[in-house]
């Protein structure tokens, strides 16, 4: 039986050619492909500026730094995300504060954000979970009212739209990841987009040790440069960016295929009374990084782990996105406790991610649907 992973990159001959070309070129890092990738990416999402960076976590770190997160500052984010969304706050010595989720979209709940705002709150990191954008109008209103920065974690949402806007041009900063399971890949890689020149300059500095050559060196010597802030080496190579450019040229077909598979899942899986399929907010168009089903446990004779294990046994690469961030021992140690976000915890006990990636064939999709139907049927109380 074929094993179908939950996500997978799609690298073709064109991508391979693009990478080989750079391996033979003069610059394999800090060369022209980085700027070209940034410019093409910014243009695709409709942002003024883009900064390519070594990975999506570094993108979040850079964005938190540029937003001015420092010791004592609080930043509100969702617990249903990859730990990096909150870790980035801690890298800047800030404190992540978790707001609960909306039970329909599974995205951060704006009403709960309001309850968690204090005079220490500096920013919000909304995560466009599975590729479905958060309620950006409400978030922007809140940011305006309380003078907060917004950093969208759009690791799941390349190609998604909110109302008529592409994700990536709406708030102060938006971060992306090019890990192989994401919409496009550079192996490891990330991007931050912004429309704000000052933030753009801070992000660029942070990526490169805080070092600038943007000074008049005529009296000082050609070698001269200055470190004006504490930055990191978060550079991305030209090899990666060449792959990124080639991948980006296919983004529309990638997203289209993801949407087609999700539509097929919606049609077939919504017939199963024991599960809930993803809700689609009418203001948004998801780019479907993930397809997450929620089990109605009261209608099943077994728990989530049992269903999960059965699916895995039948060759379906299921996964769970995500363990609430504050469940992790590191966060427990910091004082976060269970019960903090009840809706997120309720979802966590019931959710399963099923395979979704552009190169899945129609028969792969059928295999997933059939395995799910069979497994649920076997353990149904109905
Ligand atoms: C993938 C991901 C990240 C981190 O990206 P990396 O490129 O793996 O560092 C951050 N947040 C979310 C929600 C992600 O899915």
C-alpha cells in the first residue's frame, strides 16, 4: 500500500536547473538572486518591500525585533500554532500571551485578544491557521485603538486572500516560511514583507549582523562599514533564492491544486456525520496549507489517538497541528498552565490533519477519503 505523507514539496526539472546554474555562478550567497527573489515575492503579494531570510522562524524573530519588542513587553498570539510564533517573542525577551481561538475558523479570537490586552501589550501575532486568513479588519482596528503592531504569521497562507487583498500587504509586517511542506520551498527559508520603509531597513540590518555599508565612506576608506545594531547572520543563499524564484513562478497552480483537493475533501467528508470539515469564512480565500478535520468524539467509540493510529496503519500520513504551545514543558516551566485557552484545548483533543499537497494524485485523494470513511464507520456509535 502506498504511504501518503501529510505534506510534501514539488521540485521539478526547472527547479533543479535553476539551482545548478547558481552553483556554477560567481555568487552563491549575498548575490543578485536574493534581491530578485525579494522583488518577485513582494510583487506577488503586493507589498512594497520584502526581506528574504534564512527561515520562517528567523523571519518572526526579525519582525519582533523590528516591532521593538523588548524586555517586559507582551505580545498576543494563538496557542494553535507552531511554537516559533511564540518563541520569537521570547527571543526578544518579551512575554507571549495566548488568546483563545474562534471555534469556527480556529484562528485567534479578536474578542479574547481584547480581554488579554494590558498596558504592556505591544503587538499581536495573528497566525493564518491552515491558510485561512484571520479577521484582519478587526485586528487592524484593535491595533489602531491600542497602538499595537501587527505581525502576521503567514507561514500557512502564501497565496491566500482577505477580502480583495493578498496576504502579505495588509499589516505592519507579514512573515512566510519556505520549509518543504509549505506552499513553496527553498529547503529552509523565509520572508518578511512590509510597506513601511523604516521597518524594511530594520529587518535588513537585523538579518545581516546589524551591519550597514549605507554610509559615506569617501573619507574613511572603501573597506569601512559599521555595526549599528545587534543583528544575526540570518542570510539566505543565492542557491536557495534561485530555487525560490523557480518555485514562486508556479505558486498559482500550486494553490489552485490545493484548493481543488480541499474542495473534493469538503464534498466527500462533509457527508460523514462523525467529523467536522474546515469552515470557510466568506471574507477569505484560504490557500490550504493544511486540511484539518475535527472529530465528534461523542459519536465515536474510540478516542482521537485510536482513529489517528488506524489511519496511519492504512498508509495515511496523518498529523496533528498543533499541540497548544503552552502545553510544552518549556512553557510550563515559564508558568503557563492548562486551562488557559479552553477552546484551543477542546480542538486539540479532536483534530487530525490529513494529507494535502499539490502533487497528490486524484487516486491519492481517493485513498485518503476511503480510509477515513472506513475507519470512522468502524468506530461509529451511530
Ligand atoms: C513553518 C512555520 C513556522 C516556522 O517556519 P520555519 O521556516 O520552519 O522556521 C512558523 N510558524 C508557523 C505557523 C509555521 O507553520
